[in-house]
């Protein structure tokens, strides 16, 4: 079985090898990631999102959620980040006061045909889908952002 930690590690390596700077990453249950708080929140945890990978290359930023299988909740979480400005304050802090001009939001999980098929009806909620093979190869299984990678 391909774990979420494997997906995260291989995706971080893949992005780094393509010139992306990794701003933050969160291995499963590690608590090491950057917490995005909703702009109107007074709570430390309610409504917060901890992206699994945040990366930047020039004026383009990426935010990814990773799992060991398709999970609709991650697609909904990413869609909220990409379609609202609810977390703009936290994103500004995360990127050191200067967020990238362009942001793309995606999901990564194992390269398993049934899981990719489960994701098909929900691809409108994300900008890209990365999948990771058992051998650690990262594949772009869906993108609507062109040649970003």
C-alpha cells in the first residue's frame, strides 16, 4: 500500500527537482505544517486548514492536499481555498507578505486506476491532480493550468 507520507515525500522531491521552493509541508499526524486560519476566525483550530505541501516558483504558488486514496473532503477543502478569499490573511503570512501573483491548488494520491476514476467527477474542484506510482514516479494525471510543472 502506498501511504500518504510516501505520496508527500515523493511529491516534495519531484517539485524540488523541478525548481520549486518548498515553503511548508506536513507529514501525516506530524503537526509540522503551516496552519491557515480563516480571516474571521478567533479560534486556533476551528475552520483551520493545514496544507500538506506549499511551494513557490517565481510568481506561481502551489497548495496541495495529499492522501493514500481519493478523498472527496480534500477536493472540497482545495476548492474552498481556490474559490474564496477566506484564508487570504494566512496566505499572505505564509508567503512572507508577498503571495505569488498566481496560485494553483491540487491533490496528490497513489496512481491507482480506480482512485483516479473516483476523482473524475470532482476535477472541477481542483487545478491539478498528481498521482504517485509504487516506484515513486509522480505523474500529472489532470491539469487545467498548462505547463506549470
